[in-house]
């Protein structure tokens, strides 16, 4: 695992080393990130009053990050982090590892900022995500997730070339950028009873929890992940970072093997609960968003609704759902709709 600071120098941390909560971004950092993103990121809409309300018996507010640049929330964190790098760190070129959405976000940010980007990406990444990454990245390096670890590959490339690492979630500037999505949501909806957020490495959930603590203190922020990749649930229960090896789930955006050290501490301190849902519920939620709300959302982005449809989270009151992305291969969507 790597926790990287804005001087571009990566520092290794052994898993389960405690990072002080004081190292986490503050709500003021999220406000500052919103200013950096202003005019560059899309202030995505909040969709309310859909047929899902009557189906579930509650008021549902959908934060449509599937309509963000690169069709995912990840642009927020990548743009904020890369804009905060020193000129020296930018000059060395940026590297990251990602199954898709963060890869696209770093590649596009580098393209717009004139910074070289190297992306370490699994061979089984969705075609739509890989093609978008290749469109903007300087180079894409593939690997087989069954036989190689992306962190180790990235580490070797950093040592060889001196690249600046922008990790997909375990970074305060990335977390602050992701937290602007909930900032926008609460500014439009006012206080909510619950906020359901997809959970992979924890950057989005951490940032949203920080925003909620200031803008809607009584809101229960709940992380949702697939049963097949339930390391977050087990970590939340045990109080230490648990891992899962090469999780096989349709929700490819959550195929991380463990939470980050920093995101874990924020989640422990600020999140009400972490739950997991079966693959069948994820498929049903992706289909329901298309048929009931006319939204194209990838399975990872549908995790919050899957929690409500499956009964894992009670459908009561005013509930916000973070739709984290919309990058789904057409063939996969066709299978889901059929």
C-alpha cells in the first residue's frame, strides 16, 4: 500500500499501520477542492421524484456522477490532486494503477494539464474504460490480476523512472476531491436521513462522510460493497484492515483488495455502517435505474440502490444515493436488461 504526499515522494506503509485521523482532509479542504474543480468538473444533477420513490416507499435523491467527466466521480479526485502537485512532481510524470475510472480520470487530467501519465491497468478491465484511458494517457501498461499485484508493478515503475504517484483512493487530495460530490448533493437537497455510497478503496465514502458531518450531521452514511468483495465489511467489524484476493464481481469498480490506511481510519470514525449485497441485487439495481429512472449506471454505481432493493438497508425517510459512474460495456448492459 502507498500513501503519497503532494511532494510526489511515495512512502510505503505496511498494512494495518495506523495513520492518525489528523492526516485526513477537512471539510475546508473539500471546499477548497470545489474551487479548484469549478469550471472543470461538471456539477452533476440530483434526480428526485422517480418511480423508485413509490416502489421503495421513501424519497430517493440520485446524485448522478455517471454524468461527470469520464462518466465517473473519479475526475474530481484526480483533478484536485494533480492541480496541487509541485512543478517538480508534475515534471517527473504521473503514474497510477486502476481498473478503469481512476485511470481515465488521471489520463484526462494529465492530457488537459500537459502532464505525462502512465497507467497500470488490469487486462480484464472493461473495454469502454480501457479505450477511454488509452485515448488520453501517455502509456497504458497491462497486467494479469491473477498473477501480479498492481501496487508492486507501480512501485517498480516509480523506482525506475521517478514518476509521481497519484493513488486511486489513499490520498488526502483525492479524498477531498471526491467529497465535493456529497457537498453538491447536500447543497441541493438539504439534510438527509441516509446517504448510500459505493465502497471500493474508500476514497469516495471517506470524502462523502466528511461532507455529511458538516452539512447533515444526523445523516447516516453507509458504505455498500459486493458480497464477493466484502473486505470493507469485515474491516469495519474487526477494526483492522482485511483483504480479499482478486474479487470476482460484476461491480468492477470495487475490485480493490483492501481499504487504504487513511480511508480506513476515516471510515471507522465517520461512517455509520458498511454492508454488502449479492450480485443478483447489483444486477437488479442496474436494471431498475435504467427502466425506472432512464439512467445508464455501471454496476459499481448501482450499489446504493441495490442495498435498498435487497432490504440490506431499510427504505425510510429521505435517502441520498451516490451513483458513482456510468462506464458499462454495451454487451454487459444488454445482458443485464435481458
